[in-house]
């Protein structure tokens, strides 16, 4: 299994990962929507509208109207807030409302300073009949992903780091297949 993880990690880079659809070394890139949202949250010019939470495990929408009018048009063709929410939902990014009315968005793999993890966020697709396929996201998998990410952030050894990212990738494949 370590050999498989090593070969999987050898084709991973910051923005690409091996494709699940082809056993050859075809690379898959971060979904455009997720990459744009990540860049928006990272952009200090957008902080009055949207920013990372203090722990970096979620992001907060401070001003919905300002975000819709001033930020969305710079990054997307549609500046419709409901379309934005729909896309967030398609990628499994959860929305919660704080007591002060601000929206907080989170996903176990959408984490500050870890853009490479966006590779493993799967789009929720629909069956032929229109019924949504709900990919399981067991709590133990979220805990494992968080543990692996935390370990990778503190490690200096690049090979071990790559192995950890490969394990996150394999967990994402497991999530997709089940």
C-alpha cells in the first residue's frame, strides 16, 4: 500500500492530482469555482466582505450585499448570490448563521494555507432521475483528514508530507466510491 501511496503522491503537485477516471498519470486540477472562492477569501482587499475565521477552518461573509455587488462581478459572470450559494452547496460547503447574522461557510478540506486540499473536494452530482447522490462524510474521516493536515503542516520531511497528502487523496477516493 505504501508503494501505491508513493506513486500517487509522486504525481501530486500544489494544483494537480492524479485523475480517478484514468489509471495513467493524467492530472486533475482544482475546480475553478473553488479556486476563485479561495482566492477571494485570501485577498486582503475583500476582507470587509469576506475573510477567514480566526482558526482558518472556515470563512465568514461579513457583508452579503457588498459581496454580491462588489466582489462577485470581479470573479464570476453571474453576480447572483443565490447562484453562489447553490455552487457552495454543490461542493458540500456547509453554511451556518452566527448569532450576529453573518454567514459562516466550512468544509473539512477548505482550510487556510492549504489550497492543495481543494483537489479532493468532490462535486455532488445527480443521478439520471434528478435525485442527488449524497457522498458519505463520516465523522471519523473528517477527523482523519484534519489530523493528517495538521501533521503535514508541522512536518519538515517532504517525502512524509507527500505520503500524508496521498492518504488524504485515498480517503477522498474512498469517500467517492462509497
